[in-house]
C-alpha cells in the first residue's frame, strides 16, 4: 500500500465491532511506531497506557466526548464501542511542555492501525481528572490524547467542501461524510 493510500484510508472512525478483540501485542506494535517517530529535542516524554480489557474500556468510555458536530449523537452505543484504547500521557518529570509530540505519535499509531485492518479516533475532549482517577494514573502524567481503536463498522467518505462548510455529517444510511478543502486552496501562491 502506498503512503498516499494509507493516509487516505486512515479516517476517523467512531463505530466499531465491540466484540473484535485487539491483542495486547498488536497494541504494543502500534506504540512501537510512535516510539520510532520524531520527538521535539528528542526528549521522548510520552508514555502510553493500553486498555484492552472490558473492565478498563468501561472506565474509559464515559470520560470521552464524541463527534462535536453530530450534536444529536451521544457516541457509539453498546456493541459499537471501541474494543481498545491507547492513552497518550506526557511525563512531567521529563518536561512540562509536550509540543506536538503526541500528535506525531497519534498519527503514527493510526497509520499502523489502518495497515493492521483497524481504525480509530483521536480524542482530546476528555474528562481528564475523572479518567486519571478511574485508571489510577499518577499525577506526574498529563493525559494528552485518547486513541479509541477497534474494527470499524462504518463507512467514511471524503468529499469536497461545499460553501465553506467543514462540518462532517452522517446521511440516512449512516455513512460518515468528511469535507476536505481542495489542494489549490491550501497551497499559497505568493
């Protein structure tokens, strides 16, 4: 698969086959991709918490907000929830500024997930104090992102932006539509 194909297929999925279990070893492999990725000043301040057991996932799920543009949708229902999460943490004993490291790490993980036949959603809208308490995350770690992972059960399509509207939406068949700006709009010609 070319890098363009891999990037194009790496979409944000919010509905999964909850019964599809992701092995701990697979999640470790995804984290290894993040480990090998760039890090500002090579500090490598990120730590990763794997949650792939039902009891863990049940603690994570209620701390997350899903799909801000889909105001009528509270998030995936039972049976369509992620079967695993990777929580990206910043280790404050290494630095108190994590820059864009967690974005780089998250994209590396998501590309690897796509290659493995999985999908996911990067979530920054997290009730961080509640999640830290639920999972016993020590204060030395800052919760930066939660990656929800699973076997996607929805179709996501890319389309051109119409009338400047960037909001994603779902049609009556529950296909998720993601508007993207054109390449001409992105590249400045000064």
